[in-house]
C-alpha cells in the first residue's frame, strides 16, 4: 500500500466514522426549547464538533489499523473479492 493509498483509505474511514458519530448525543433546539428564528426544531442546540472530531479520529485510527493490517498481511486480496471471475488468472511464472 502506498502512502497516497493509505491517506485516502484513512480519509474515507474518517468521514464514514464522522457521519456515524455526528448524531450521537445530539441535543436539538426543540429539546432545549429555544428555537432560533429561521431554523428547524431539529437543528443542533450546541454543536460540539471539535469533541466529535477527536472521537472520530481515535475510532478511525483503530479501524484503519485493522484494515491496513489485513491489506498489508495479504489475508484478503483483490482476487478474493472477484466473486464473478472477471479478473484474468495470474500468469504462470515458469520462463
């Protein structure tokens, strides 16, 4: 895995985890009872994005370590995911 591939993999994992973490422990303006004019009652009352970003980074780092370990160890390869046999078989190395 190249550095670029590792960075892209981490970024994808980070954003996926971030979108899962965002709605956790959400306090809406409707829950608090103070609805700002022009917003929905379901809008967040107090955004704690920095704390959620730190939590996301910790979780994403753990998930990335597991996935990168699987990729680098070769336990699962691209050919293992070829369920419809569309990839060409590996060339024989007997020259």
